[in-house]
């Protein structure tokens, strides 16, 4: 009889069978305890410690996966597939599927040991919760399988039955049960893997087990600011949240009131496109950079330039300020990231490992204090004190145009035409892929992402070259809203690109600088409910681990 697990199909032939009796249920509980003890004894021998370094990364991932509760009823079937995938692909090194021959099944997990032999070994090698160990063991006796079925059914609320409530099944019934369980395991494994490699199968299981995205209200444009005569290429918000600045291809810097959107001041001085802006939280200074190879320091009390930083050999495309040190970081067409002492105007470091244009830098107080993204397709993490690169991330296949740090956590996101990727810091470990989608275009169809912005609530916003603004849940790596911006009257239809994005200090207002020469201000829709704007989410069934 095929096990009746939530999300699985009923056994062929139909019919109902009596549930387990009290005596059989007690026997089932004892079997589950024995299987759990055997699993702990096999993989955590006495004196080894539960967190021994020898335990493989894949097994630790599978254990973490098995501890996650199902996010909702909709994911019950996916959770069943995840458990099977974790058992199929999550075995530690040296513990192989049953196709290997030889061995006694009592080895220490070394590569030379086989796994044929005892049923206890087959049960323990599958990394899953104790109540599902027996369920997933193809070679386990039918009584042990019944224990797993009973426990799984109790956890999911499904009706669980066995062949007989009092007597043990016959040899033929035992063989039939094993055959059907093997077939079911193979079918679910094929579904989860989707024709990929075992590593992709495991990553699929992990992705399916991720938390469902938190519902968020949609965002809308509530104000459009016009005043620039060229594309708006840079935005920066003052730390007091009273005003913000914008830089444009018209070579001017404009200061706007955040609350009213009124233009307060226009600064001139650059003779090229203004591409980078930053406002200091420690001094009354603003910094700007542009295609004219100039990096300027503006005194906000006199609205005049007080310092120039000379050294770049070509246009400066990006600029960042260190939050705790008097350090300025710039990058540009000369493929170099330059670090400046903002007081003495001295160049502290010239970081020249990139081989193409440096499009974006992100500066933070913790390591890596500098992250840079380049058109050479790499993201580099820099040691500020030593002035050297300690990690190079080569996952992107196309030029990286935007880099942003998470405001609260040690994480970062980078964007290029192939994907948006998130990373764990300071090591630069790959975390997730975000599928780039814009209205009317297939996913990942060469969408150029020019800008990224993140707030403390885990909301990530990306702005695309075709005018798409996408709102993402950082933790779930899922988009909950995609908006196509509209070019303002008098602009060409192709002038719908988004070149700059920035949140205000509160994180409740979003600014976008666009190719139609305007700045759009966004906020959440007031009074929105999940009933009016349901979450349209589906898991990525074919994620990549690179």
C-alpha cells in the first residue's frame, strides 16, 4: 500500500483501511525513537560533538532544511518533495545511495565503505526529521515504514492507514510496499530536480523550503519633479531627511525639499554629466563627481566648492562616503577605485584590479568596507587598511552596474543584465538569485539594471534601462510588484529608463531619477489590504547555486 501523505496521490485501487490501533501506535513510537537513536549514533558518534567540522556542508544544509516548518498549507506538497530531495541529495560524504555494492553498513562514513547491509543504515543515511526517516528508506521493513507514515500523517493532519492494525503484513505485501515507495521516491526526486544535477536538486529543495514572502502594500508615484534639462543620473538624501540632491546630464546639481518637492537651489560648476553624489552625515559637506574627471567638495553653508580631488584619468562614474571615517571613495572609466582623505585631498589608495569601467561602489563601516562592481563582470571586496582586494566574485556573466549594502545586515546585492544576486558578507558567499523581470519581457531577457536601493525593512528596489521599477522581498528573493514608468509629456517613448534610485532616511519614500528628465517620488498605497492586492507568488522551481 502506498503511504498516504499530504500532497500525494491515493493508492491505486481505492478503498479504505482501518487506522492504527493503540498497541500498534505505541510500537510505532518505539520504532521512531530507535531510528532516531540509530541516526544520531551513526553520524554523531560519542565524543565527536554535534557540530564536528567533519560534517559535510550538504548534510548541515539538509538538517537545517528539515528543521524548517512549512510556511502555509499551499506549500504542503512542496514540503513533501523537499523532504524526499533532502534525503536523496543530502547524504554526507562517504554515504552513498544503495546502488554501491559491498560494505557492512556499519562504517564510519569513509569513502571506502559501502552502504549495503542493515536496514538501520539505510534509514539513518537519509537526513530528515526522525518521523520521516523510515518513510524515505527504500529498504526499510514495512513496520518501520508504517511508523514513518503514521508520524508524517500525524504532523500533516492526513488520514494515515496501514495494511493491518494488528497483524504484520505478509512478505508479498512488504515487497509491494517497498516497490511503491521506491517508485514514489524516484518520481518526486525527478520532479524536484527537473532534469538537473544533484547539486541543483538540493538547491531546489532549499529554495522551496524558504519562507513565503511577507505581504507588503504596493507602491505608487505620488509626485513628479521637473526641472532638469537632461537625464537624472544621481540622487542623494541629506541625513536629516529635510532635502535631497539630484545630478543630471545638464551638468547641474539641484536641491529639493523632501516634504513639498519644491526646488530650493541649483548648483553649477561641473562641465560634464554629474554621475555621483553623496552628503556627509559628519560634516556640512556634499560631494559630487562627473564625466569631467572632477570630484568636488561643496560647503553647504556657503554653497561653494571648497576642495577638488585630482587623480582620475577619465570620467568618474560613482562615489561613496565612509560612515565613520573621513574617507571618500570614487570609481570611474579608468578602471580604478580611488580612496581619498577628504580633509587633505590626498589619495590614500589607488585600487586597480578591475579591467573595465567601475560602475558602482558601496562603502560601509564593517568589512568589506568597500565593494565595487565593474563592467568586467566582477565584484571585488576590498580591505581598506591594506589597500588590496581580498575576494573577487565572478558569478555575474555581464557587466555589474549597481551594488548596494543591506542597511541592517551583513549582506549585499549586485545587479547586471543577467541577474540580481545577493551575497553574505564579509566572505562574499553567494546567497540567492533574483529573477529579473520587467512588464512585457521574458525573465532575464537582457534587462539592464542601472540602480539598486534597499531600506531597513528588507525591501529592495531595482530600476531598469527600459523603465521598469521592480520591488523585491530581499529575504524571499521574490518580486511582489513590477511597474513600468511612464515618460512625461514632451519626452520620447524610449526615454523611460531609470538611472538612479534612493530611499529617504525613513525608508517610506522612494526617489527615482529617470531619462525623461524628471524625479519621481513613490510611497506605499494608503489603506491597501491583502484582499485588494493579493500576493502573487510562486517558488522558483529551477534555482541556480551560482
